């Protein structure tokens, strides 16, 4: 498996690999991950039965980018002798590995975790969005299978010119650990967001809707978990709207701590403008929470049945989100009922079921003799 993020996981992609890798090992497979190397990390290590190979890395725009030489990639693949290579991150390392794997006639699979809009969020990268879209299409057309974590995304990928077979396999989500102690909270209605504090997450929209909610629900609280380049701007927006005392910026939370906040909030909101199948919303569902997402999220209708386990709102309408928050604040019974539906729907995201589907996909790729 090839990914710029793995251990410690800083993104949903890294979390994905942390769940499927050990499960594949438990089933008797040999799993190796090629990933980034940060200061103080060894070049090779073992974790949960997974062998980790770390390569030369630089940090750019807040993200670690693996920049391995062709010879380094070749040496790792010669040591591992894989039956199949699974790409999880678009970048220089994917290009290097793809080239060497093609020369070795290895089967290759990719998971389309995100599109070019996410990769080009930093302002200096935006002029390259069209080029990166073109490169992503070309790389995916070299692989034997493309996996999409959303049914809608699978259709979209094919429509954009990817001719490689595309298969839908959901992201996995870890079940809540037993005995999670909910985080301390005030008595008021508590809204939660978790994720990167980046422009694509549209968090200012959530803050404005929350500020409007406070006019009728003054005891409400907003938790914002995560870090990113928009942090100072969002704090300034809270001050401008006069809601700083009702908004808590929690910073980056490790998963056990994040679980405590999921367990304590009343509703989870993901206001993103660009997202495929967001793990944080799926995790909140496992904790039995109503989930509000925007219609801009590709998998919105797959995760949320409007009015049943949450709501799908218009990212251009602050009033729409405010109204949904106001409803949930006023109706505890609705929150409880929607939360239970969320919990039931989240069962489909169990890692064991995802790995069942992955094993089937791998077997099919190896059996068909390859795409290219």
C-alpha cells in the first residue's frame, strides 16, 4: 500500500489504512506500507503485523510529501515482492511507484479518496488544478481497478474519463470502544465539528449559522476539533460575531479523545464544500449522533437520509443550517431517534465488511490478468 499519510494518521486516508492493514494481516496476508518519513522515525518498522517502509520526505503547505527516488522504490519492491500494489494518495510517490510497478508488470489498484480540488486548496496550487485533474485521470487509467468510497463518486469518475473499471467500496470506520467516558460539557445544546481547518471545510458557514442559533438558543455551545491554516481566521470571525465565549477550539485530538467528544455532543455538522465520504461524519454516526452535511459532499445522500438520521443542507444558505440546528435543539426526542438510525446505518462501515470487499476486489484483479 502506498500513502503519504499512515502512522501517525493525520488524515482520513491514514485512518483508513490503519483499519484495513491490520485486518488484512489477521486474515493471513502480508501487508507493507510505503509512506512518509518524519524526523526521528526509522526507515523500516513493524506495527500490528504491517511492515512500514519510510522514504525521503518534505513538508509543503502543511502536508508531508514523500519524494522517493526511483532506485529507492525499486529496492523496496524487490524486497517486498508484492502480488499487488494499492495506491491511496495522489502525489510524487504514486508516480514513482506506478512507473516501477508497470515495469515489473505488477497489478495496481487505487482508491480515489479525494479529487483535484482538495489537492489544490493552497492558493499557489490552484493554477495547476486542471493539470492535476488530467494527471489523475491518466494515472487511474493505468491501473487495473479504481475503488471509489462513494457510489456517486464511482459514477462521477467514469464520467470524467477514467476507463479503468471502478468499484464502490465504502470507507471503514472503527466501532466506538467500550466504556467511552463522554467529555465534560455545559448543560446547553452542543454542536460539534471535527476535521482540518481548511477553506474547503467551509467552517465559517457553520460559525455564522451557530451565531444565528444563539439568538434563540443562547446556552448552545460549538466545539471545533482540528487544526489547519484557517484557524486564526475562524477565531477572528467568532470575535467579530460576538460568539467567542460560546465556541471552543479544541485543537487536534487523538482518536480516543475525539471519541469522548463524539459521545458528548448533541449533533455533528460537516459543512464541507469538497468531500467524498468523510470519516468524521461516519464516526459520529457510530456514536448515535444526528449528522448534518451539505449537499456538496459527494456521498451526502448515501450517509444521511434527510430527516431520518440528520439533514442535508444547502452550503449557500446559512438560514437552512440554522433552521435544522434550531429543530434539533428544541426536540430531544428527534435527536435521539435520528441518532439511533445513524448508529444502525453505521454498521455497514465495519472494517471487517470493508476488508471482505477489498479481498474480493484483489482476487478479481489478480484473476483477470490485469487491465493494462
